[in-house]
C-alpha cells in the first residue's frame, strides 16, 4: 500500500466518522484539534486504525502523533508485511 493510498483512505474514513470536511485534514494540521477529539473519540480513532490496517497504536506512541503526517507515517511504518 502506498502512502498516497493510506492518506486517501484515512482521510475519507476520518472525514466521515468525525463529520469534518476532507479539505480540513491537512498533513500539518493537528489531529486532535481538527477532529475535535476527546479521550473517548481518540480511542475510536485508534480502534479504526487497528481495524483498517491491523496497526496497534500504544498510548506511548499516541503521544507522538500530533499531526496527520505523523499519523500517516506511523501507519505506513507499522503496516504488517503482506
């Protein structure tokens, strides 16, 4: 899976799930602020990523994911080998 495919897929799902416009999901935008996430919706986000990509995001790593670019990088670098 290419990075472009990851970005496209993640943005489409997040826009739908969190009811925001895809145009607001800029690579350098803050994930929590853009999606207006509280702790419960953050858990939903982690669960969606796990369901879509089989990528688990531990709490310690979650703290380092500030921007959408960070999220895409994390998914891309932790994808299971096909």
